[in-house]
């Protein structure tokens, strides 16, 4: 089964999630509400709500129980992006102006906080204490990942373990939580809930590594943000880490990229040169191979689920994580 088939089959249920998301943007401040609706409408394939729904599919699947949690997960993700953009000073997200580009930072932070609150209210509406515990853990993990990224900025001495912990918190924890919540609400057994949580975590790790690769491969039109943005912000991701540590670069090339990261130079030509050096070194292929390992780990975690269309859809989602171009 391919990912397009998964989206086709799940479209009616994802549409219910979409409607719930849009209902959450009904603010008393029309301009902010309009911008939030635009941000949510440009939100892509809804991978986290989709994962939550798919994790429930092999068990007692009742979509009305799942929609509030799925919408809450997506609002939590959106709120984290708003705060992330504010911290980074980003002006473009998914090809659209960010709130940060249009409003004072205090307004942006308050809107992000509002969405965090609304996402928590949606999680609470499930009336399930385990769901609330997972949701709270996800929020804590996201903050931990963002703090790790902030304190690691412009450092070139980070280890692979540092990187893994950072991206698990910032990205993979919400994938893990999405799968776990879906399985909990579908009354899966505890061992199945744990397997799906680990599946989501491995999937999220692969997803973030591919995101980091796309920052070097893609163009602004495809990514919705400028290429080389991680280097511009002094964020060392896996491709750069491999370039700097695995003998991919000459001493002069390594010194050039290290200086760019540490100095925070805004020079577009220097960033373009650094992107080209990393891209041409083979580091992207090596990073992609690591993402593939995470996907294989994720697929192996589904082994205890009986062969079915539901399991095939989860496998297709895992494969999509490393096949995507944006």
C-alpha cells in the first residue's frame, strides 16, 4: 500500500479533524483568527493526527473519540512552531508569512500560549487520564528539545547522542505521543500501546532527520522556508555533524563551515557555499541511511500486529517519512 492510498482512505476522518481545528481559530480578534486559519490550512498532510488515527485502526476504532485528541495534537504542534518561529526570528513558514513577521513578539507568544491552552482542553475533553499524562509528557519533551536547541546554538562540538536527544524532544516525542494516544483511546493492550509509542518515536526520528536533509537539498518553494536555514541559525544538524566529523571535508572546508556556524554570519553567499560543501560531501546520503535505519526499526515494532490493511497503512506512513521531498 502506498501513502496516497492511505490519505485517500483516511480523508473523511482527517476532514473531521480539520473541521475541529478550524473551529478552534474562532477568536474575537478577526485578523489573528484569519492568520491562524491560514497557518492551519497550510499545514500539510496532518501526519501527527493521521498517525493517531492509524494507531487506533487495528483496535476499537471510534472516530468520534479520536477527533478531539487528534486536533489537540495538531494544535500542540502548531503552537510549538509559533514559539519556534518567534525564537528564531523566522518570517516564513510553509510558504506563508509567520505571525512573527506580522505582529509584535508579545502578541505572537500569547497566540502560541492560547493554542497550547486550547490543545490541552481538547486533550482533557477525552476524559482519559492516560491521554492527559501522555499529552503533558509531550509538552515537557517539546520544551526540553527546544531548550537543548537554544543552548546548542553555534556549537560545533556536539555528539550524535546530543543530536538524538534534541530531535527526540523537539519532534519525535510528539509522534510517539500521537501513536500512544491513538492506541490508548482504541483500548489496545499495554504491550501494543508501548510498541506503537516506540513506533511513533522511531518514525519521528526519521522524519526529523529527513527534514534536516531537506534543508540542504530543497529550495524555498518546496520547503516553504529558505534553504540553509539551519546553518543560518547556527543549528548543527546531522548532515553538518557528519560533514565535520567523518572525514567528509578538507581542513579548510571544515574550518570555513565551523566559522560560519560560530560567527552567525548572515552572508548569503557564505551560507550557499556551506550548503554546497555539505551537499557535495556525501553527508546527506549518510544521514539518509541513518533515517532509513529508524524506519526499519519502526516497521519491526509492528511485527506483533496481525497482517492487515491497518498495519500496511502504518508501514506506508513510515516509508513516507523518508520518501518525501518537503
